[in-house]
């Protein structure tokens, strides 16, 4: 009997040691696992997004000691930005840096929320791993198969006018009767008319011709860089700051979920660095394109705090309730209201 008990103890001991060995081996194997992924953006190759993709790939490679290797694919090589978002969702593109899409969930119209912020500092404070916008977008995008690694500050929108608009239009009382191009995105179709414009949804690819031929007198959703691209059709540009354009650094969600905590930390810290750098560079880029507009003969105007507040009050009173009902819902809208720039009564 004693012999039998001793034998059983030996077997149990060997089994335990074996299990520990297997688990240790598996853990070590997971730690040593290396990755080769693609990263891309679907806009123009001379856009700052290209440099940010490369910066992120380099940082991740350094932080991981070469364990995570990201190969950058130039824009267009993997399709346009919408095709890249879909590839990112499906996992054929591991990481992408692209403008967001409102096609999957109406709540993602939040990325174009009008008169949310009035300053660069407010926009910068909302992003990053500690920003209030990041977990909101991460939750929304996780439902379509994407992990938001970071929010990319692209640019403030402005409004660009042709010579058919003689008066400098900066506040709602100036907007009546002006035919304004809006992107065919629901949130713009809701809020731009509440400012007093006659709004016409037109695709970006058709906007320059529409400005030239008089189909519209002006265009909204127009960062300084896009005004510069269309400068030959314009007389002046106003930095209305009515909307901020966010892009997103995203990763396939299933791939993210499969990673170790260590690898996730590497990706998150690299994303924070790159998006922080971009948040500062975006303001500098905007100022440079404002000067380029002036040099090209397009007048540039700024709105002061009172003029910004005039537009904000009108949009918040007339458009925000519709945006809440049609797009965001009450829960998300309450978060928006809690963080929006305060306006004096």
C-alpha cells in the first residue's frame, strides 16, 4: 500500500511539473511571438497622415525591439480610404489611419459635431488615452470590428466663398440666400441650414466644378488646406471653427484582442506619442496654409469669440436637438453637452 501511495505521489508530482513546463513554454512562446503587419492611409501621399503612419511604424518597431514589424503601404496601394476601413474591419489591413465613416453607425456622426469646441487646446485635451472622446469612439468602433488606437486631429473646418458673395460672411445674419455646398453627410445636412444657408449636398469630387459654375456660391467643411487646393475658384475663406475634423488610427479588433498586455501597451504608447505630435503640428500646418491662401490672392478672415458664439448659439438651439434625435441619442448627447465649450448666457 505504501509503495502504491508513493507511486501515485510520484505520478502526481511529474504531472504537475509537466503542466508547469507546458504553461511556461506557452507563455514564453507568446512573449517571443513576432508580427508582420501592414499600415496604410487612403488619402494623398503628400498628406501629413503618410508621415504619421511611418512615424508610428518606426516607434512600434523600436519599442517592441523589432518584434512588431509594420510595413507602410502608400495611399492608393490598398484602395481608397473607404476600402481601407473595410479591409481594416475584415483584418486584411491590420492598422489604418483614415477619416472616419458614418456608414456603419449614425452615432459616429459625432466626429463632425458642430460647435463642440472653440479652441485648439480644447480639441487637444479631448484626445489621447486620457481624453474624453477616445473611449467614446473606441466603444463605437469596437462594434464594427475596430480598435481605436488614437484620434488624429486633422484640421478645423472653415467656409470658403466665391466672388459671387460680395459681403464677408462671418455670422448667421450674413448667411441668408447664400448657396452653400455641404458634404452628403447627415450631420452637415442638419446643421448648416440652421445657420441660414441654402444648403446643397455635393460630393467632394464635384465641389470645385460646382463652385466654378455657380451651382453653389460657397462650400462648408473646408479646412484651409482644401481651400488652398480650390483657390482658383475662391475669393475668400473664413476660419469659422464650426466643426473639427477627426481621423482615426485603428486596428482590427480581433487582432488587438489576441495580443498580450505588453504588446497592447507598446501600441498604445506609440499611438499617444504620434497623435500628440500631430495635434501640435496640425495647428502649425493650418497657419501655413492660411498664409499660402493669402499669397495666392485668397483673403483670409478669422471669427472672434463673439462671432463664434453667435453661430454656436443658433446651431445648438436649432440643430443639436435634431442631431440628438436622429443621430447621437440622448446618452451620447449628454456627454457632448458636458464637455462642449461653455457659452455665456
